[in-house]
C-alpha cells in the first residue's frame, strides 16, 4: 500500500507501531491499457479523481481507492466533458473500466440546463439551503450552532501584510465571503458587496484569559446575517514569532467542502505574496449566486417533482421520532450544547471491516452506516430507523472549486424485523444509499415542507441522529516559507442533533467520534453505547450473516451487571404473613382512625374490620376457603371494599367482574374461572348471564347481624391465591392471571418502603377493579393506617368530579394512566388540588412533555412511573 509519508518517532526513526495494517484491496492486477477513445477518456477521468498515475481497463474503481464522494466527482466530470448522464449505480455495478465504458457508451445525454451568469443588477435569490439557514437564524439570531470555526497556530516569521493581501484576494475571488442577506418584501435575497481590502488588527490575549478561552469566546460569538461580515478573521499575538489565526464562518456561506478550498487557496496566495510575487489561481467558472439561480430553474423545470416523488415514497406518510433511552427528559427547546467522545478502532478491526465490505459488495460508508442503524435499532427497539446523512451535493464539476453552502442532508431509512440478518441489511442500505445519491439535489427543507412532520423546537424534523463519514481526510496544509502551521483542536462541540457518529478514513486507518447532546445524555451512557458499537463491529466481522437480533453487544462486565447484579433484588418482607393479617394488625394499631370513605359515608378501621368479618364468616359457611374463587360484581361503594376484604379473610381469592363489561365477556369469565359463588348488588343481579349461587351485598336490613365481628381463624398460607384478574384479551380470549398473598405482600411492602404512606395520607381508589392497579389502591392504605377514599362510579373518567373529590377528601395519593392524566390537567382548577403529594402512572408510556406539565402545574407532587402489580409482584 502507498502512504503520503512514513510515520516517525520523536527521534526521527521509523515508527513501526504507527504503520497501518496491510490492505490487500490496494493491490492492482497486471496493467492492461485502455482500448479505444472512450476507455482512454474515462481512464483519464478516473486517474485525475483518484490522484493516481494510470488506470487500466481491468481495474475496479473502488479497489483503486474510490468511494461514494469520488464516484460522484467521476459522474459529474463525465457529464461535463462527455455530455453523458450516468448514475452512481452504473459505477458500482461495473466490475472494471471496460464494463463501465460499455455503460457510458449506452448512456443518455445530459439534459440539465447550463449554468448562466445571474444578473447582478437584479435581486439575487438565495439557494434553498441558504433560505433554510436564513429561517433558522431569524428564529434564533444568537445561536452558534451553525458556526464553522478554525484556529491555526502560526509559528515562525509571519508576514502580516502578505496575510492581509491573501485574505483580500480570497474575499475578492469568492463572492460568498462578501455576501450578506436581507428580506425584501416577501423575497429573501443575498447582497454581494464590492471587494475591499481586509485589515488585520494584531491583538494580544486579554489579561487573565487563557488562549483557549479567547478562541472559544470568538467561536461562540453569533453572526449577524444582515450586517456581516460572515467571515471573521482575528490574529492573536502570543510572541514575536508565534501567532494564532482564528477563522469563523457562518454555514450560510460555507460548508465542510469549502474549508479545504479556503485554506489551500489562502496558503498558495500567502506563499506567493510573502515572496513578492503575484499568484494566479485558476479562474472560477461561476459564482455561488449563479448556482442559486441555476438550482431554482432546474428544480422548477420538473426535477423537483421527480426527486420529491422518490422521497415521498421512500419515507412514507409517518415520520417516527427516534426515542433513544436518555438520562434526562428532552428539553422543550433544543439547546445545541454538546460534548464529544473519541473512539479508538484497532487496526486489525479496520482491516476486517474493509474485508467484509469487499465481500458484501458495499463501501465502508455503507457498512458503517448499517452498523450505526443496527446500534440505534437495538437501543431503541424501534423497527424503523431514520438517520440524517450530509452529502456534498456538488454534482456538477463547475461547483467543485467554489466556497459556498452546497451540502445537503438526506434521510436514509433502514427497516428491521426479527429475522433480518446483517448481510440482508447491508444490501438494503446499499440500495437505499445509491437511490439517495441519485436523488440528492432535492433540498432537505423542501422535503420537510412536503412531508410536514410534527414540528417541535425540541428536536430536528425527520431525523434526530446523524452519521457523517469522511471518505478522504483533508489534505495537510502545505509548508510555508519560514512558518509552521498547526491546527488547534477546539473543545467546543455543538450538538445539532441528539447524537452524531463521525467517522473518517485517513492513511489506511479509520477514526470515529460520537457527538452528543448533553441535555439528553451523560457521558457514561455514550461510553456504554460506544462500547456496544465496537462490540457490534467485531461481531459482524466474525459473522455478517447472523440475525441482527442475535448480534452480541455486551461485554462480560455488562452481562454480569444485567444478569446478576441488577437482579439481586431480594429484600426482607413479612413473607410468612397473608394480606389480611397485615390489615388486621393495623386495626389493632389504629382502631378508631378513619379507614374507608365513600361520598358522605365513613368507616373506622374497627367498623370496616367488623363488617368484613361478618361477611367472611358467612362466606366461610358457604364453603369459601383457600384457593376457592369467588366472583364479585359490585359498583364502587363501601360494599365493594367490604366484599373484597371478606373474600380474602375467608381464605378465598376474588375474581373482579366489572359491571360495565358486556354480558358475553362476563359469561366467559364466570364460566372459565369456574366460580361457584358470586357477590353482587340487587340492581345488577338480573344483568348477570350465568346463574350461580349469589349474595347481594346491598340487601335490606342487617342480614349479617347473627355473624361474629371477630377475626376468623386464618386458613390461608402465603402461597394461596389472593385474586385472579382477567386480561383484556387483546391477543385472543381473556386469560385469568392470579397472584398469591406472598407476591402481593411483597409488592405492597416494597411500595410502603419506597413511598411511605402514613396516617395523614388519603389514597383515592378510582381505577376499575378489573385492572390490577386497583389492588394496591384498595389494600396499601389499609395496611399502613392511611385513609382509603373510593370514587363514585364513573368519576374516574370525569376531570371535574376528580378535582372535586380530591379537594373534598384531601387526597394525597392517586393513580392515572397517562392519557387520563393529560385529560385531568386540562381542568382549569388543577392547581387547587394542593393536597396531592404523589401521582402514580402506569398502563401507558409516560411522555416527557406530560411530565413537564405535571411538575409545572403541581410543583409539590412527586410523579412516579410504575408497572402493574401482577407482573411486578411475581
């Protein structure tokens, strides 16, 4: 393989450890000269783009070092020189120059309009990309998210006059460097100012400020797009022979491709002027304003419709937001404050990755993109992953030497299922990337406008994560007379997105770094994610054919933590006691304290226990004992709580039958559970579809007068059932899920330890008792001395009634599914519920936006995201 230079140690000797691993892909086959005029023309274009001496007819473009960016340049030069329109796929599918020449010979003519010079006496419209930057700047003029910074340390004898002359010539050469922007009526226009000499003021680092802080301060200074300048140059004097040159540009006039052009031309100009000679740079074919005019005319002529049709089909109607597990809630407004984590890829891994790419017929860019999408899929669990990818968008050879904002953003989509292998994903990514390249000119802002995703200041539209791959490193700055140039690395890393993976190929190696939004992620989380990505790369090199769901990402320490340490959750709890024993103990502790409230009725702990005992004796008489299932179909009331407690005291397990359920569902549940006894109310008895022995808890008179109020002899053991609740049946017929006393006591004891109810608390029971959340609503307060307030039937759906009930009973603790919590917060008097101290949520995903609303309107409340007791108690 070929290197620009050999790595040396500090002593000037060969640094063997720094040598890249051998890359067999760079070996060329025996040279076979091109045949015919077309092959010779194409070979010359390949050689010029690849910067190599010769190209044979048997050579493969990508094995010679080609990649997607260089392939785009080949296509654009063929278009310019041969007036033939080819696609990147033509180049990817050609096994050698000879095959590619056949495709070129059959290619269509170039029908794109020619570049014309825009009339500078007329208002000059912006390009589509500039128009979006203009909009973003108007939205937040103080943002520095789109500042392009560079700082160079200049050591040696600096000719300041030559440097000023160089910048002046550069600014005169590129109109973008002397352009500002303004709104003229309904049209946003760019204003090109006449060239003028740049004067550098040599400054010292202010007293008490470090060089790094001074550079950072300049980079954080916002631009005024209306006033300019949009290229700022500062020269700091550190010593007689040492300076720091700080360059900052706004993205609206430059991009990543432009920076090497600027530095290269600046160096060449300075090199000549510092030696007293004029410098003649190749004349530019066009200026950026000409490109902006051409872009709009081309798009308006039908190209926009063609490309837009592709992207609409590719991305579909739904634009999902990528929800990576974050350490912090997403802020309402994106802050753009970021940090960077550099990653180290072993040389052997890099060789293996290139080998896999060759075997699979993809570029390294495609392989790395697929691996990143796999990482995001595995971390988010989402099957539809969209990643933003910047693309140079210089598809015309005339644009290659311009300083300007050409870069476009594409949304590359990958779809996963349980059976997708990584090899299959690679082919999917290859197809998507090549199609995207063929439709890369559609401005991203037009795609956003057409698809109209849900807009939010908290995240970017269409994608929230970016992948930026540099296939070729920027050329090193050429040596200058009497001057050494060294780039200063900034410690400022703005985060335009939630997460960005940057990778770069250089001298046969590969570097990588993750830039992340610190408002969302802690560094430790990104370090863990980076480790998963590196492990994933190792795994796919070992076997690219394995299912993505099976690709290992955890190291031994993480496996130990997840499988062993996080599951070491055993805790002491009264495992020998049944639920009713805990409640009976509380009766002895607080006999006269209020236990149960419903509307205007109230029972003390002693009264509730006595009435439940009487019914329990009656149930025991009817044959209820351990693991005997008893149905209960009762509206929310005092009788409902008494009935539940009595069934458990008698030794049975209750089966809740919601009176609002359809008759056929109730019939199925009663038959499937095999209950032989039903507790209900007179008004409901006729509606129940199955005739079994029943007791109406609301019958006239004191029908239990003859039964003892004393506690029953306990027949239950902790492993006996306490209840059986039927599932919704969303995946088929409803299924009964039971829980034992031990499991329930474990759950309730954990809740008490975590959230600590006491005698001053009131828990509102409002969840239908056919849902397992109701279990802790009923029994947690009764085992801790708190009050249990039961909502009236139907009140759980009415924010107005809930607010009244909370205020009437001074409720401190209650549960919501998030959708009902959202509805509750719409009530204008929610803030009057100042007795609330705990709000529990479960049953649905809890959106971050909803969390923010709760904490804003009920600042005294603790908000807790729980899971169902049936699952969590087992």
